[in-house]
């Protein structure tokens, strides 16, 4: 009988401890969500894609366009059954050049 009472006490203490931990975690998550909402409320940038990535402020005083060029080489090999054991055939790609072209306007 004493063992059962001891086991029940230990289980009850563990449950109470886990509830306080869960409540603390819930409070922390709520505080972080509130901070995130406050940070997003102060952001007045609109991001969209039109011939490149663009960012515009709500009042139109700031505009940013990021465009560019990318040159790449691609290779895909499909050797016949009679050539498979004689050489290694590796598919792949590589970027030769990448150029960014940022443009901005601030008033």
C-alpha cells in the first residue's frame, strides 16, 4: 500500500511540474509571436517579381530592383548499352558567370 501511495505521489508531482513547464513555454511563445507582429507592423515594404526582384516602400520614396544574368552549362549523357563499361559518364552542370544588376531609387 505504501508503494502505491509513493508511486501516485511521484506521478502527481511529475504532472504538476510538467504543467508549469508547459505554461512557461506557452507564455514564451505568445511573447515571441507578439514581438513578431510588432516587427511586421513597422515594415512597409512590398516585395514582388517583375523582370527581377523588386522592393517598394508604401510611400514610393524607396524602390529597389535586383536583376542579373546567369550563364550555366548542363550536360546529360545517355550512353548505349555497349558503352557503359568502357568509360565513366557523369551528368552535371556548372555556373560560368553570375552577374547581379541592382538598381535603386531613394527620394
